[in-house]
C-alpha cells in the first residue's frame, strides 16, 4: 500500500476551509498539519478537518512533518496584496 500524498497547509482563515475541502476530494492525499500565527484558529480548523498536528510557524511545521506538498491558504488581506496566482485545477478541463 502506498503512503499517499502528505500535505501541510499554512493559514487557517476563511480560505483554508475551501483548500481543505478540496484536499478531502483528492484520492490518496491527507492533510497532516496546519499552521497559523493564531494557533487557536489553527487548532479549531484541525479539529474540524481531523488534522493531527497544529503549529504557529510554517518553518517549524515543515521541519517537523516533512510533507510532500505545502499549500498556502492566505488571509483575504494577504491575498489582496499578493501578485501571484495559481491554477484552480490540475488540468485544463477543470
């Protein structure tokens, strides 16, 4: 049996719900950790989605869990100041 894709997510605000719902639909993927500077918010999201590890710092999280993928779910404010984007799907067809 394969171990699957281990995902860590940074950010536990509004956008994280959508990211986490998406990861639930990915076969063989599981979110193994979440971090947010507001650790209580990260703990709440972890409880809601069954995420086993909670951190308040992304570097510490990445060192501790060594994920295969790192997903960034920025706050609305951080996203508004960002000039980078990402594809909304893995294929052109959606």
